[in-house]
C-alpha cells in the first residue's frame, strides 16, 4: 500500500472520529514557528495559567494553593506522586475512561500515571510532529524495536494499518540482528527504525564485525529512545545507515520532551509547545543559570486527569539559549541524578566518559560499571569469548584509573549475560554508594 494512501486514511479516520490530531499538529507547528517571540510567550503563559488554575480547583494535592505563578508550586517526583496517588487525580474527570500508563523505569519500581483523552491525542500529535522532524512520515514502514509483551503488543490488524514491524529486543544476539537486517533489506519502500539505544549499539557492533552497511535501503530515519545514545554509536551508525541517527528524549509518564535534529548535532530541541521546562539546582529547588547542570523539571501542559506540575524527571541537563534559533535548547542530558559517578576526590565524572571509552574494547559483548564506594568501583563484563576470557583487563583498569584517580580500587567480575531491566533499558553506569 502506498504510504501517501496510508497517510490519507489515517487523517480521514482522525476527522471521522473527532480525535482532532490534525488540530493539535497545527497548534504545535504554530508554537514552534513562534519560538522566541512575544506571541509564543503569551501562548505558553496562557497554557501554564490554564493548567495551574485547573490543578488548584480540581486536584486535592494543590487545593491549599492560591497563586498564578508556577514557580510557587512545590517540586514533585515519582515517590511523592506514588505516596499521594489519589490526591493527584482529578475530581472532575471520569478516571475509568482514561488511560493508565505504567513504567518500571530504571529503578524497577512501578510508577503509574493517568492520561485523559486530550493528553493521549496530544502525545500522538507530538509523536507525529517530532517524527516528521526526524525524517519519518505516516505510512513509512516502521521497525519498532523494544520489549513487546501481551500488555503492549499491537494486533496484526493494527500493525498492518500502521505499517509497523514489532521487533522484540529481549535476548538479542547475532542471529536476531542478522534476521532484523534481512527484514530491512526485504522491506519495500521508505522505512524507519525506532529502537532502544542499547539495541542500536548491538546493531553497530554486528555491522562493524561483519563489515555490513545499510545504505541504499531507503532508510529515512533512525531514532534512539529510552536511554542515552553514545556519541560513538551516533556517529558510526550514521555512517553505516547513510542517515543521521538521532536521539529522542522522552519518558512514559509524560511523552516526547525533546529530540536532536537531523543536522548531526547533539543538542536537543525541546517540546516547548507541550511542556514548560525548568533547570533547578541539584540540591535546592532553585533555578540555575544558563549553561549550568541541573535537574530537569517539567510542567505538563496537557494532562488534566493527573496534572504533573514542576515534575522532577530524575534527569540532569544543561540548558542554553541559542541566539540564532531564538530558543532554549538542551546541550546535554546526562541521565538520572542517582547514577552520577564521582572520582576518588568527589568530583562528578560524566557517564559519557565511561560509555564513550568502552567502545575500544571490541572483545566485550556487554558491560556494566558500578560505583560501590567513595574510591571503589566494579566492572561486570560479558566477553565475546565463550570461555569468558578477556585479555585486556589490566589495560581497562589502568585506563579508568586515569579518569577516576590513581587510588581508585577497581575490581572486575565476569558473567555470561547482563539482563535488561523490566523497562527494556540496560543501565551501563550505576551509582550504588552516593544514594
């Protein structure tokens, strides 16, 4: 089926059912064109006022507040919401008609949020808009690579209508990646890949090892999700695929928060049309200056079933103002605060220092790096060698002492498999001491 026809059918059904996705798309485009202007500031201020007025009137947790200033709202996080779940749900919306979204995240502890119909539609529009910026259009073949199960698996009819191939990445190995690449080769027409970053790592390793390139296969976009994308993977997989690989910043409880552009840069363009962003101090609920690392705190402008106002995502980011583009962008998103690594002097070490250096150890299939004490660290390694032999252990230890400190105590353990988390993510860098 021609992708233009699929696109026509999709928006025809949208109009027929009154979902108004097309209206949301138009509004998102208008907001993004207006970024940096007085018009944008007025539109966003109106959205913020609407959500905080609603929250004070309809959400028990906020009922004692009386303010028009979002900065006067308390900063919340997963634990606060989990412990006060009923107080965060709307008194005026029929929750039984809403959608429950659940994530186990990186900690493994389930976290549930409720989305109303307008939020669901807005998330769909955000997805279409940002996918378009990445080179994907409705109707293209989409290879959707994640952990699929009975709770999230699409029906055969739904997959056919959306032109989606569901690729289960649980227990991925060379044979699975070989078959996946063959699926891409056999597929006709334009196609896109949306995958966990760790799965893209595996694809790149396989392609390098087997001297494979995926150019001239009509790949229009390759997007990573859920995990930080290594710069090595971004650069080299872009060469393999013939299209710039880009990272999407999103979470289950909210939606798409930002995305890199197709020009190959690493900065993230933020979804200012659907969220209000703040960068707060790592320890205090106070804003930091531009270009200073801080906690990424967002206000969701579209979910009235369970408004998340000044929600601490648990991620660390650096925001700056791009004068050419007249907008705030995120130059760095380094992941969860609780997974920051410190050297033996207590100085923060970027997790990318670890992940970017590990690419040279091509005789490893998987690894995990853990800080276990103020000067104690551990590598868990899964070598490619079936006998679990890794002949570069001392080289690895010596290199990372250069980054962590000569007095660093680094031990190495071996395993035959490092399992994925329930969320489908693979945490390569873990903090177990400073928590």
